């Protein structure tokens, strides 16, 4: 078991990064940051824009390690911290190597029981990162953008301490890498 924390939980009913990045993001139309989120097996995060979206079922939950932003900040020579909410990932962790979860089945338990997830593919950054984080962030986040997952069980994730448990390996052919 690996111990870490969940620092941020995001569920956005709409896409705020649409159009040209130079035009800036759309304003939020509803609260997006929560103390807890509900996940449904095969469907995603309740209240999120990708919930029950057929094209996103295997990638409906995104995990991101806040340490990646610390690396990017150093690579770009920035002094101010970067806002992890701007990555638009659902679950921002600290102390977990989420990029290593591609192709892995694992559980996260933040105190309400384990939620089983399948890490299916990397969550690649988009050009918006140069606009909302810092110039150069798009390139700097390559290979450290997180993982797109499918929830395999219903459950709840909350802010605070979390335990990650790696479960049985999944054959490479079963993942979308």
C-alpha cells in the first residue's frame, strides 16, 4: 500500500477550455471544486462533463500528481506555484506516482472504502496549458500529465489522506495505451 493525499477534487459539468487558448477559458457555470466526489462504475464522476459519455467511458476519471507541477515550475524557472485546478484533472494527488498507473488496476481509499480503477492511458496535456499555467507548460507536462481511468466500482473519494493499492496486473492488450 502506498500512502498519499488527495489535494483537490474537480467535477465540471461543462468544458471550459474550448475554442482558441488565446481567447481564454470560459467562466465556470457551477461549482467545480469539491470536498468529495462520487464515482460510478463504468460511468465516471457524478456531475462531470464526461459522466456516462460513451466516448470517454474508459477515460472518464483523470488523476494527476501535483508534484508534476513542481517539476514544470522548476523546468520553466518559475517562482510562483502553479494552480493544479487549471489542469482540469478530476483527482489531484500528492505522494502518488499516478503516471505509473497506466495499464494498471488499482484502488484508492480516502476513508469511505476502496474505489477500484483501471488506468487505461496517459492524460496528455493540451495547448491550453501554455495559456493557463505558463508558456512552455504544454511541452513540459508531456509524460507527466496524469492518467485517464475507468472506475470499476462505485465509491467516494474525499480530500485528505488516501491509500493506493495496486491490484492484479492487467494484460497489455486490455488497455488503451
